[in-house]
């Protein structure tokens, strides 16, 4: 997540500082107002919040929590860590907790899109029960539990650039392997498998529909998923390299050292890129909102969220279709077709 202590051995510190601080500063400048706007639009302007919009709201909150830590990291990379071991552990915990929350909420968005297309009548139960609130509470609970596993290992170490909150200390190699593997499996592999399965099913179902709609809401959520995976895959890739390096220490020490150096050289780049995912999501919403025809500029994002999760309104107004068209009409209603807010072609 954060650059390793050996960064100075692979890249001049001046270049590393410029790169790291530029990326983090870029993410902060774009992500804070962007996610704040998403939260304000949903909380302040929407009277009814369908399940999809509730998930997007909490996704924005998770992203915002990650971005709020960036000034501390930027200051630390430019100077050195001045905030103590407690703050170090606390900030890293906050980042990991929000990371898990982000991927879990994106996974739920994918599951919701799958239900909207394949089981639209089952999806209607969401608005009649407290299911969505229970799902949100469970996601945050498990995110806190999983994020807290980093606390015992995170520590401060002395580097060429001074003290930095960038090191993990494990009691044994097996402990390191178990922790890194669980982080990658639970935080990336399993959710990514669920996401891919859901969207493959959604894609097949949409291809079989006669409706000419471009399914803008499904495209929006797909874009969020793709961007997240692109930003976080490098981090987990270097996690796996570290695991392989540890496992090869006894049988092939030379290969182990080579993989360790590669992992150390790439981990700081991957950790820095990972923050980009938290600032891109609101940009996706803003871009999609530009395609909504509206004379009032400030209502575009609101109309976008109303279109992303419109089934509560449409379910009550939808006329009973002919038997052979009934399922397709429900699918169209649930994945974002809205005649009241027409969307121009991309």
C-alpha cells in the first residue's frame, strides 16, 4: 500500500518523491471534491434512495476516507514520519478497512445488476425490507474486522529518508504468507470472480434482449469495476510475488532474493497507483451525467443517480405487459431505462 523502505536503492529519492507526491496530490485534489459531491447529491438532494444508490453512497464514503489520509502520507514522504506508531497503525487500518469496503460494495453493485437482469422480481424485495441496510452494516463490519488484521504487523522503520510508516513485521514466514494470501484472496480474487461471473451473466442476458437501450447504468457500474481492478491488481500482484519469494527462501535462495527485489521495486508504484481508484469513481459519475439532457447543470448528477436506480418509481408505474414481454420489461426497468430522463448516445 505504501512504498517500501528500500525505495532509495531503486530510484533517486528526488524522482521518487516527485512521482509519489504528484500522484497522491492528484488523487486528493480530484477525489475529495468529487466524492464529496456524490455524497452531498445523494444525501442532500435525493428523497428516495434505491439500493443501488445506497451502495454508491457508501462506496463514495469509503473512497473519501482513503483520500483524507493523503496529506499525512505526502508530508511523510517529503520529510519523515512524525506522528508516532499509534497514528501509523490507525491510518493504515483506515486505508485497509476502506479498501475492503470498496471492493465489497462494488461486488454488491455487480450482484444487484445481476439480480436486476436475471431475477428482477426477487430484486423488488429490497424496497420492502431492511435487506439493503443489513447488507451495508455487514460490509462495514467485515471490513473493520479484516482491516484490523494489519494493526499488529504495521510499524515504523528508519530509512535513508528518515523514519517512515511503511514496514510490516511478522513473527514468522508462515504468518507473513497467510496474511498476504488472505489479503489478496479475500480482498481481490474472490470478489473479482463474483464480479466477473455476474457481468458475464448480465452481458449474455442483455445480448438476448430486443431492447435497443445501451443500458447506461450497467455501463457505469461496469466502468467502476474495471477501473478498480486495474488500479488494485498491481498491489495484489506484488503481494503474490512476496509470497512466492518467502516460500522459495529455503529451496532456492537466489530466486527468492530476485523476486524480493522485484517486489520491493514495484510495491511502492503499485501502492501509489492504488489511490487513483478512489478519485476516479466520481469522475465516472460526472462523465455519465454529461450525457443526461438537462437544462439545469446542478441537476445532472441527481438525474444520473435517479436513473441508476429507478425501479422503485418504475415498478409502481409499470403497466402489466403481455406475457411474452413481461420479463423483458421488468429487466429494462431495473437496469436503468428511463423514458422520463432520456440519455443521449455515447
